[in-house]
C-alpha cells in the first residue's frame, strides 16, 4: 500500500517542536511508520547536526528504536523511564522521538514481517508505559498500520486529531466518516487541516461552517521554509528563528501562529478532558 501524502507526519513534527520550545514539558513523538525517514530527516543529517541547541542523537541504529524495546516488552521488564534510552533526544529532557520500524536490508522478508508483527501488537503497551513518564505522547499513526491496532491506539488515546487536506473529496470523506461513527463528534476527537492554503476558497472559515465545527478550525499551513527544513535536518533551527517574527502580515508568522494554536488546543483540551 502506498502511503497517502496528506502532511500528517510533518504536521505532527511541527506541533511537537512548537510545544517543546514554548512549554516546559517532557514530550515524546512516536512514529508508527514502516521504512519512512520523514521524521529522521527533520532533525538529523548523516553524522552531522547543524544546530548546537539540538542534542547529539548518537547512533541511529534501528535497535535503538521501537525494535529495541520489544525485548523488554516481551519479557515484561519495561519501566517508564527506560523508554528514553531507546528514543532519540531533540532537546534534552524536553523532546524525544521514538522511530518506527525500519526493515533490515540484510534480513529475509519473512523475518522482517515477523519482527513487524511483534512490534505492532505491542504498540499499545509501549504507549501506555510511555504515558507514565512523559507529559505528552504524540503518536503519528501510520495509515498502513493494522486496522485493529489502530483502533486500539485511538481508544486508549486521550485526544485524537483526524488529519485531512483541503481537497473537497477528503473533506467529504471525513464528513461521511463522522456520520458513520458518532464517536468522532465527541470532545476527544477533532479535525486538523494539513498543508493548508489560506488563499483557497476552502479556507478555514468556510470549511468550519461546512463541517459545522463549533470552534475555530485547526490548520497547519503549507510553508516552503518548513518543507525545505524538513529535508535538511533544520526544523529546530527554523522554528527558533521564526519564533522571533513580529510582522503579522508575514506568511511565516501565519504558519507559526497556526501551529501554536494547534499546540495550545491540544494542551488545553487534554486538561479539559482530564477534569471531566
């Protein structure tokens, strides 16, 4: 199956990065991808880190990611604080990433399938343990993940964001999904428009009415500098630079402002739900 490029992963990275910069929280970004280097490219070049503010990631061997945790999971020896040993730090003590599955090139296909099956069956357990150590765990839920496992992850999550684009057919698919599953209308579930273009007639004001959203529609605008930075291991440096923009007519200011709105929405909604 080909992964649909809707901007979900880069939206998640942007939200996590903004949170890490502005909030004194321990944040873990969990990728459930298969052979997808998108998150790695956002922060690391081979044997090189451009930003001195970013911690040295060390080896990026797959054993240090989700695969490495499986031995502890299957032996019931995993402790919440241990997960940080298998993740990679972006900002020490603030922002870490747990990579998804990377098939080993020297492995036979059958062995790769065996490893992956073991991993996705234990994702929920990893997330539940991680939630005991980190303040916020953001999960980039790969569309190719086993449907039953996806359902389980969505059920144990405190908040779910359904990511889509401005494409009318995608919006209509979301509406149809909401009509079929009334749970999507709960406070636990919200919609996010990724790769957003404010000049489209399907802007967030019009889409908000069309979707009958009560509050302001959440969007992550498409931004050229961010797209380039995500390919050049320069995301953290870019966010630190753009955080100083004061001109509200600047398109980069608009990008950062909307990302901030999403980050604040997540934190505030989580607090609201915890009080219920």
